[in-house]
C-alpha cells in the first residue's frame, strides 16, 4: 500500500469520475490535500449543495435548483416551440448559441434496449402531455444521428405526427470552418441529403 | 503500395521482432507453430483492424505479458507512413494481472496521431489475404462468406465500416427488445410501436448492407468468371446467388410468395442481378414481408431472423450448387478465381497495387493452379508468403525473392536470392 487509507480512498473516489484515470485522480487528490481548510470546506459544501438542490424540472426535465426551472418560467421565451434533446448538457449547448428562444424538453436519455432504456424510462409521456396541454405548435428534435438517436426520433415522430404538430429535426452536415476535402463520406452524404436551396 | 517494416512487441509468440520486407516477393519459411502466420496476422490487423484468427483481443498478447504493440511502416506513393496498434490490460485493483480477461485499452495511431476508432486506419493499406482456411469458403458456414464479402466491401469503401457497425448495433438492440417482450409474454400497443421503430431501423441499414454486397458481387463476378473459365479450360459458368435468409434463395422465398398471391411481380427471378437493380423501396417491401412473416418465430427464438446477418451467398457452377456438385478441385479453382478477382477488383477500384498475403495456401494447390497464382503475382505486386518448405516453388520464380526463416518467434536467417 503506497497511500495511507484516507488518501487512497480519495483517489479511488476521483477515479470513478468520467475521463479520470489513476494518474489524474492522484493529482486531484494531492491538490485537495494542498487546499486550505476553508477551500476544502467550500468544495465539500459545493458538492453537498449541488447534490441536494439540483433536481429535474418537472416540466422540461432540465436540471435546475428551482421547479419549474428558469427557462420554463421565463415569459419572454417563445411558448409555442419546444426543442427536444436527450440530455441536460444539450440544453446548455443550445443556450450558449443565444439563438434559440423557445422551450426545451429533456428526454433524459435515448431508447436503447441494451441499456434497459425503453420509452417508458424516458420523459416521453410528459412530453406528450405538454403537447396536449400547452399551446405548442412546433417541435424541433435536436438528437444525435446515432442508431439509438435515430430510433428515438422515429418513435417520437410516430407519436407526434398524427397530432398535426409541426415536426422537424436539426440538420446534419459539415462543421463550421471545416474542409470538404477532409469530411468523411457519412457526413458528406448526410449534408447532401439535407442540402438547401439558395 | 508496399509495407516496409513490421515491429512487434509481445505480439502472439514474438517478444521483440523487427522485420524488413522486400518490395517484391517475401517468403517466410518455418515449421508449424513457429509464428509464420502471426506475421501475416499482424499486417492484416494493422491494415484492417481485424483478424480472422483471433476470438478476442487478448489472444494477441504474448503469454506472460499484459500489453502488446505493433508498428507497421509502409510506403504510400513515396511517403513513409506508419500505423501502430497498442493493447494494454487496464489496471484493476482487485484483479491479478495474470488473468487474461477484463478490459483492454486499445490505442490506434496513424502516422503517430491517435485515432478515435478503428475507422481511422481503414483503407490505407489495400491488401488481399488468402489463407488455407479460405479454401473452405464454399463449404464453410454462411458467416464465413458474409464476413468475406463485407470485408471486401470495407476495403473498397472504408466508410462502409460505419454502416456495418450501425447495422450490428441495431440487430443487438432489436434482439434485446425481442428477448424482453418474449419474457414478458405479451406485447401492448406501446411495445409494438417500439418494435416497429427497430424494424424500420433494421430495414434501413439492412438495405445499405445488402446493396453494398450486391454491388461488390456485381463487380467481382465477371472478373471471377473470366479467371474461372481460364482455369478450368472448359465451359463452366460460375454464378453467385444472393440468398435473403440462410439456406433459402431469394427465388425460393419468392416462389412461396407467388403461390400465395399469383401474378404479382412476375418478372422477378433468382439471379442476384435482379436484386441488384431493385429499387430500395422494393427491397424494403420484401424485408417488411419477411419481418411480418417471421415475427412469431423471432419472438420465440428471441433473435432477429431477417436481414443481411442471416443472408448467404450461394455459388453455382453451370447452374448447380457448387457445394453439392463441384469436385474438390473445382471448388478450389472457384475459390482461387474469387480471390484473384478480389485482387483485381481492389486494384481497379483503389488505383493502387494491393499487397498479397498468402498464408500456407500454395502447398494446398496443385502445380497447375499454383503456377497460375504465382504467375499472376507480377513483380510490381508485393507478396508475403508463408510456407513450410520451398520444394514446391519453381526455382526460376524464386529469383529475386527475400527468404526468411522463422523459428520459435525469431527470424533466424534471411537471404536474398539473386535477381534474374
């Protein structure tokens, strides 16, 4: 045993973080030991507070300390458009653009039988209820073009289309500032499929 | 295209090895189980990310070690490039390193740049591998033929790898769902909606996989037919049928269908050319029909039974099944013709001369077929051959070849025969 027990435990905990290997975990643990007593206290408080207060918004399932969340209660936002995403991280990505001013709905995952994720494990029922009760006229699906993402979009479109709500999926294609020459065939053919008249 | 050097560390039975290859013929001699095939496997692994011999990645790591490294240098039209693959057992605190299981970390680099997936190395080294196992292509299970045709497809078009992996993922997801529903006993409306989604996904990728196989066959078959007729010096017509569903040709399925609704789609018959020219929508209809027909069976067996993972290729000679009616010698000729066609197709499509890897296969061919294969190997094509002895080779053909002897994971001798 190279590390004394409390230190070893801290390293183990850090190592459970995504993308953190043994070496990074060790560095982080040593950093914690170097912290002043107040800073270490602030860290534990931040963890406890975040864990206690951040919950799913019961309307859109985004993460927030309040329910309904900041986005859902913002009356300046467009109430007629809802953007469906898989993960709270996607909401943050969209918010960063400052372009989109509508509502969100976080599915909290994608349909994936292998991971035990059926439609009932996602917030699909709640999305359908929103579509029924709110004045939503348009649904935008911002979901990754993976096997599971495509399956989820297909499933949702089967349910939403009959309701006569405008339904679209975000375009896929070349990243900005990239070079056509280096794009892979899959991306190129997708972007050809989604081409627009000018 | 030439491979110039292969470096191995703890790969299979090699602790440490550096081999330099000649531009033309390379012959690796050794008794059985000395590591000849491992060298070809290493090249194939670097060129395709796959090995037809290994069941799991752990098999690559030398016994007594917990990591291995491969570095292949090659000459891509004048510029030296490299592909490296490193496998290392992950540290898991509660596990003894001597157990050959658990997670392996795989790092693939092309020219020193780390790749996010196997996809990054595909298509860089065009190669055709011909092993003694391939001689059983016609007799082996359908999986062997599916992997063969899909392997060609990926070498011709590396992005097809994504289609295949999406298809495999979809089948895995759908199988899990079938299992879930089968165990639950009955399906409600929402379950049916969910299965419908996976039916659609399956159909979409299935069409892409099937169409690609048909495209490969459409190019390969005429080339193979020409070589075959040359080999047999007779009027033998080589044909390949594409069977949607193992063990049944498309025509058999269709005939059944015809009996049930007479008159519809009269023009269709069993040749794969019809499937090849069939619009995607028609193919989707056929798959939908099969899915509907087999739904109950799928739930019973908890498995997806429709799609290219159940399809097969059926080789026919003069209209008769080659497995049932062709002699051993004829079957070998057919495989040889297919392999040589593969070589031609790859060089025509990529515009590069592929590398030919011959693993223990020459000894299995009679002198006439051997001569034909060897004569096809012209000087511009780099060839790496493994064999147990040189006696079968024409001394004239051996001129200018680099001959290396492998003994127990080491290259013990190397000689260059004088050029003609």
